[in-house]
C-alpha cells in the first residue's frame, strides 16, 4: 500500500507520519488501520482515531526491566489469603 526507503539507522517512528498520510490519501475508503505492535503508541492511536478510522494493533509485551518479577512468578496463598512474591514477601 505504501513504503518509504530510509537508511538502516532511521527509526520507524520517523517514517510513520509521512507513510500514513500517503496511504490514507490514496485509499480514502479504508476504515481500519492495522499496524505492527512497534507502532502502538498514544500518538499513533490518536492520529488514526482523529481520522475517524479504527486502530487495530497487535499485543505488545511489557517493556519492564529484566530485574522485575513477572506476574506468573507470584503465588496466591489461599490459607493466608495473600499473594507471595518471588522474594517470599507477603502482600495482602
């Protein structure tokens, strides 16, 4: 539907706006915009919504640091009605 060729060190965030504008000018009948999870940002969602289109974006994993615990590492203790974190700390 459209493309922009850039050097390898140009981030996708730089090319989104001109490419998006070019594509919607060519295809006015498009009502949904499907984009990769890398484009899932508030600015892009707003831009697509402001153009009265529906943004459809894939799931994006948390960008949390490697030193943070993942949700599946916590355990619920039914007996004490609390959640135990991987450091054996209790949360009520």
